């Protein structure tokens, strides 16, 4: 279960059924902030812009989508539509470049680490 501590909250994802939940540091309050029919694999927090990013596996066509939203009000905005793989992990760099990892792709190849430089899917490090 991926999780991230941010401020006085812990944010985590539940794979199936797909949802993102938050809890106080002591676990006394659990709140579902987003739910979907898809599996949620990874989450990341942009602590400068107070946003959350997450990846959803689209099981119907073996692809993923990465979304973001303000933590103040969850309204999903599509960031990247990954047509060839599942995004199993995501990372937001200090210069706001989004990276994601994939263990394999739908072309039968090993995955790797990708980024969305210029809004396109770029392989940065191929899997070995």
C-alpha cells in the first residue's frame, strides 16, 4: 500500500477497489477522498502546490492514466495517458517533472522509467 506523510496527515491508496484515503498521523480519523472503479497503484504529493498525483490502471485496455488534483477539493485532471503500460510508481521532481516506472509494457518489452518532458512519454532508463 503506497503512502505519503504530508503535514499532519497520511495519504495512502487502496489497490482494489481503487481509492485514496487520508488519516490523521495517529490513525484516529480515516476519510476516503477519492474512489474509482480502477485500481490505484501509486500516489505522490506536490507539497509546494498542495496537489496529489495518482496512477490508475485501466484494466480494460492494459494502460494507465496519471491524474492530479488539489488536496483542498478532489477534482481529477488528466496529466498523462499511458497507452502502453501500467504506471506502478510515480515521482514528482523538484522542477515539477513527472516520472513513472513500469515493470513491463503491452508490447511485450521490459518496462523502465519514463518522464513526461514536453507532454510526451519518454523512456529515461530502460529495465534491465
